[in-house]
C-alpha cells in the first residue's frame, strides 16, 4: 500500500515536472515589448507591450528630439492595440535597449500607416539601422500591419535601433518594437553552402551575420500565429509557393511530437509546425518519379540561410524514408535517412541548414525540391517536408537592404544640421567681423581692448523642426 502511494506520488511529481518543463520551455534573458507612441500598455496574444511614453520616463529606452506621438482617430475594429498608436520622427532618433547576454537578439519592428488628420503618412520614407547594420532603406510602410524581423548578433550590451528620415521633408514612424534574446541553439555556426554550380562547402561564422527572416512556412498546414509559437513567430501556409505537387499529399499527425536532445527543440519549431507536412508516396508499386518543388522570390545580391524542417509523421515504421534535397536544381543532400537523422525515433523533429548564394542568381528565385533517392523504397513515403525558413544575410557593406552602409546613411541624413551649422558659421563670421570692426573703431577711439560678444550670437541653430500642435512632443 505504502509502495503504491509512493509510486503514485512519484508519478504525480514526475508528470507535474514534465508538465512544468513543457509549459515554461523558453524564457529569454532579455525581452522588451514596446508599444510606440502609447501612454498605456497594450496586450496582444497574452503579451504585454509597454507604452513608450511611460517607459521613456524611467529608462533611456528612447531618445530623440522632434518626435511626436500619434493616435489613430478611427482605428479599424479588429486592429491589434499596438497598431493604434505610432511614434513619428521628423529627424533622426533612436531606441536603446540594454541586454544582459551576448548572443543573437531577435528584433521585430511593427509598422502600420493609419489615416490621420495631423500627419500625412505619404511623407513617410526612412531608413532603419540596428547596431550598425542597415535593415531597412527608403522604407515607407503600408496601410495594414507589416512586421519585419531581424536576427542580430549583439556583444556590446545593448541594441540600438535608429530611425532616419530619408530627407528633411520626410518622416519616419514606428508602431511597436520587440527585442527578445533568441534561444541559444537557434543558429548553428557552421553550415553547408551550395553554390550556383552545385558545389558544396562548409561555411563558418554564421551566428555573427545579421539576418532578416524573409519566409517562414508551415508546409501542409495552417497558419501558426504568435499565440501558438514558442517564441511568438508567425508561420504561413505553403500553397502559394508550391510549384510542383503532382502525386504529393498533405498529412496531419495528432500524436505527440517527440522532441529530443540533439534534434530540433521546441524553440526551433513548435508542435504545430511538425505535426503537418507534405509527402510524396509511391502508390503504384514502384517508387514515384516526382519531386515536390517550392519557389520563393528573393532579391539578388545576398546570401540566404535556408532551414528545412523535417519530422517523419507519415511512415508506418522506421528505416523506410530516404530522399534527396535539391536547392536551385542542385543536389544539396543525397539519401537523407530520416531514421538515422532522428536517432531511430518516429515523429521526432530534425532540421538541416543550407546557405545559398543569390549573388548571381538572375532568376531572383530560390527553388527547393525534395524527391525520391536511389534508396527510396516502394509502397511507402518517398519524401517529406514540414517547414521552411529563409533568412537573408547582410552584404559586405553590412546591409540587408541595398548597397548602402550605416555610415553612408548617418552621414547623409542631417542635411538640415549641416545647413544650419553652415548658417550659424556664416552668422558667427558676420558677427565676428562686425565686432572686429567695432573694436577696431573703439580701439581707435578710446583704446579699449576687447568686447564680449555673447548676447548677439545665436546659441543653438540646431533647434528641431517645429512640430507644435501635433500632440505630445518629446523633449
Ligand atoms: C485611408 O486613406 C486611404 C487613402 O486616402 C484610403 O484608401 C483608405 O480607405 C483610408 N482608410 C481608412 C481606414 O479610412
Ligand atoms: C532613397 O530614394 C531616393 C529616391 O528614389 C534616392 O535618391 C536615394 O538615393 C535613396 N536612398 C538610399 C539610401 O538608397
Ligand atoms: C492554436 O492552435 C490550436 C491547435 O492547433 C488551434 O485550434 C487554435 O485555433 C490556435 N490558436 C490561435 C490563436 O492561432
Ligand atoms: C499511378 O499510375 C497511374 C496510372 O498509370 C498514374 O496516372 C499515376 O500518376 C501513378 N501515380 C504515381 C504516384 O506514380
Ligand atoms: C528531381 O529534381 C532533380 C533536380 O532538378 C532532378 O535531377 C531529379 O531527376 C528529379 N527527380 C525526379 C524523380 O524527377
Ligand atoms: C558573380 O559574378 C561575378 C562577375 O561575373 C563573378 O566575379 C563572381 O565570382 C560570381 N559569383 C558567384 C558566386 O558565382
Ligand atoms: C543514383 O545512383 C546512381 C548509380 O549508383 C548514381 O550515379 C547517381 O548519382 C545516383 N543519383 C542520386 C540522385 O542519388
Ligand atoms: C556582414 O557584415 C559583417 C560586419 O559588418 C561583415 O564582416 C560580413 O562579412 C558581412 N557578411 C557578408 C556575407 O558579407
């Protein structure tokens, strides 16, 4: 009896522990959720975004002159709270976030242009830099929420996000910012690179590249919203990108996804990613001769990190699933043995990273295929894919958005300041000259030495452009 009780207690304890470890899987070292231009906090998907008007008062989160806060006058009824306010910048401004751990920080920036009687959003055109990387250039946003997501290696203790209007007459804006430390195992430092001619090699130093997440796809499944993701990502369905699907089908798995040490963790991909897939099956007693192919438009001139997610939720038993992976028509991985890759556990997630060079790709497309290999077996599944992520890597100038460096942007931007500096220098020279003349006269008259010239000099010609009447103005 006592033993039984102990056993029950043990089971209870064990299951509680298990449950807790599943529930609290990922708690980032640093996490900032900021609702820009807002006095009050807002909650989206159970996450609390702090209004930066209140936040800026107790920290140095935000610093700028010439910024205004704006509230949507007639917000769309279903719009998330964070998109109902914005901060507008008429000149360069920055947000600064202290971070305690060195590593990759995920920076998500939310933009939504709304109609306002006070601000004409058609004047929005600006650049955004993060810790010296150009992440957006000549950006304008759009009517309708847009989220841009960047992964930035940070070892200087802070994340600095700058907003720089492209010209004096233009303005910058932002609705919300997330800065979250990425899970430690998110990006491996060494990957296989597949060049245009099909040659493969190992590439080092991946974690320190700045990246933009350009595609995050849940193959064969539904959209996964931040609510259902371990660290609040969005995964979209693959239909739009699927080019060749003959003989393929979607599969759904209702059992438990078996995360393992050494495989993909739940932070790498959530259950909702791995429990759906597309597969190629051989139906007619022979291995089917089809590849499943997806195509993703990308801008050329960058390297891309491609992450393919696999989880064998379709095979009846181990040792049955072998297939090839092709990137841009080149064989990238031959005879992938899913059982071997997952240490002989079915329904266990696994991922492979590749880097492709889009430098000379004239097509502006990355094409991915999975299809049967020489080892594929009849009557079973011959290829599978559960998810795809494509991340753009910074170019040699440290930019994710064109041939421009942060130095170029920051040295270009303060036209107004240069101009006013020039003007004040001219004024100063004029005053100096008139003083000189006066003193010379005085000297000539009464031999008096020097004259103070304080009151006449304009002390600060750098006053921010006046934005009175547009709501709160930050000091
Ligand atoms: C905002 O203005 C644009 C352009 O003037 C218009 O097309 C759009 O319908 C307006 N949206 C709302 C919500 O009023
Ligand atoms: C932004 O666009 C303008 C007009 O198209 C262009 O002249 C300028 O060079 C662009 N700025 C950058 C940094 O690319
Ligand atoms: C979360 O996932 C569950 C199960 O897949 C689904 O029923 C639910 O609608 C999702 N919730 C949101 C907010 O996406
Ligand atoms: C099976 O055979 C039929 C008829 O020969 C053919 O149309 C179909 O494409 C084949 N299916 C596969 C998966 O090879
Ligand atoms: C799949 O695509 C690759 C690359 O284009 C090609 O070499 C291979 O023959 C294709 N396999 C099948 C079964 O069509
Ligand atoms: C891209 O093209 C340039 C000029 O044609 C060449 O020098 C370079 O090696 C090419 N890069 C790759 C990765 O093929
Ligand atoms: C299949 O096997 C043949 C002969 O063994 C080999 O030449 C070919 O490269 C293999 N192809 C693939 C895609 O594995
Ligand atoms: C990305 O930027 C870093 C530093 O700015 C640079 O060292 C690195 O070479 C860049 N990456 C590529 C692929 O050019």
